[in-house]
C-alpha cells in the first residue's frame, strides 16, 4: 500500500502485508503486519505478529510478537507474547504480556542462569 493511499474498513490478509499510507478501521490476520515509517493506522489490530515503524492509534493484539522500531508511535493498549522496543519508540497504553504459546501450555524449557 503506497504512502499516498488512504483506506477504510475491515482488512484481512493471509501471510504478510505492509501499510505505508493511512488505514482506518480493523485489521485481522494470523500473518505478519508491517507498518512503515510515516504510515498512520487508526485501527483495532489482531495479527500473528507486527513490526511498527509508523503511528498506530488503537489497540494491538499479536499472538507471537510486536516489534517497535525507533520511529514507532503507539497510542493504545497492547497484548503480545514478546515485545521488542527500539530506542526512541513511543508507547502510551497498557501492556499485557501473555507468554509464548509454549509457555502457556507448559512445554517451554527453563532458562539456565
């Protein structure tokens, strides 16, 4: 999706999608969502994983992970198993760390110290 594109509605996709423009609405996928630097997404997001380089206004739920790049701005609540935050990223909201699917079912190996 190009930087000058503005879409509204319900967005579903299977594997991976990158948004470089503006999107308003709802995003649902088991795949990977990438929000490019300069993009604006005003949406409720439920995805497998997300890489955020632009601005998100809305709640994010990611089964596997959320990666916030240095240019990321997130204003909303977030729930994920793993969060990666680069220096310079901004997050305003509540965070719920759910643990990985392996940790939830008890099959994860303990961490050695």
